[in-house]
């Protein structure tokens, strides 16, 4: 780390300040969405107040904030596709922006609808957005919308080491598994013991491949830039923390 002026290949104080700011903004947006959709949550789930701060949710928000900020910093670099860390930042920035945008749309629509009382005997469809339950809207639309980006990433990273290219394919497999569950009930095809862990197992595929790619880089003594260190390690850590929290719950 250096106190000199930040350059793309050196981690400077200005980078750290921007990353910290990005994570703070991510916390604010995450809680803002919870409050925006609270009228619908209160009506349909009988809640008295917005849900409490969720530790795992905050960890995920921090990853979103970190990756979006790193993507913004790296987007103009000419060697963008040569760095696995920048590629990972792009993937999670895409997931973040799609998720938040769709969550805000669904929350805003239901928030406005909840201000109007229904006539007696009228079916309540206020919680549906384009025929999708507002809590499922972001996932149902977002994972499909991210497929072109994932395919583009797989194509553009052909010059990266094989281990990293396999990791990007792992993210594509993850998206397809979630789409399969949302639209075709793939979860019901696995054993009863594994069904509650379907999402964790699905996201675990690219995360484990990511960790193997990092290990491969160490084993082959390939240099890793700070972009890769600051994205791959936190992303893998949050997945491990999530698994630990569920096991201890």
C-alpha cells in the first residue's frame, strides 16, 4: 500500500477511501430498500417494524459495495480482462446493480399500491409485480438478465489462466441452477436433506472454483494483483461465514 497518488496497479489511500465510501453507501441502500418495502411487508407478513439488521445481509451488502466501487475504479483500465479481480468485480457489480434496481422497482410499486385501500371483496393482487410476487421479483428477473453478461465474461476471459476461466463458467452454472429452481423447480429434484441448502450449494460451486483458482495461482507462483486479493478473498470469506451461520443456527 502506498500514500502516493493512486495508480491502477498500486493500492493507494484514495482507493481505500473510495472503497470504504462504497461499502457505506451499500449499507445505506440495503437498509433503504427494507424501509421502502415495509408497508407491503407489514401487510403481508404482519410485521410491526422493518426487519432488524441481518449480519449476513450486511456482509453481502459490503461485498456489493466493494465490488461496485472496484468496478467503477477499474472500468477504464486497458488491461481490464487480464485481471481476475477486475472480472470478479464486474460480475458482482452486475449482480448488485440488477438486484438493487429490481428490488427498488418492486418495493416502490408495492409501496404506492399499499397507500390505496381495497374495496370489500376485491382480491388483493397488490403484492404482485408483472405477475411475480414482489419478494421474488428481483431474483426471478435478475438471474435471467445477468445471463448475457456471464456469457460475455466467459468469452472475454479466454486469455486468463484455465483455473480462472473455469471459475467464470462456475458462475454461469450457478445462475442456470437458480433459474432452474425458480422456473422449473430443480430444488425438488434433489434429496430432502439437501433442499434447504440448494442456494448455498449452487453459489458454492463458483466460490469453490474461485478458491481453487487462487490456490492454483499460489501453487504456480503466478503474481496476483491487489484487485484479485481484495475481491476473491472477501467473496469466499462471506460464503464461508454464511455456511457457518446456518450450521450454528
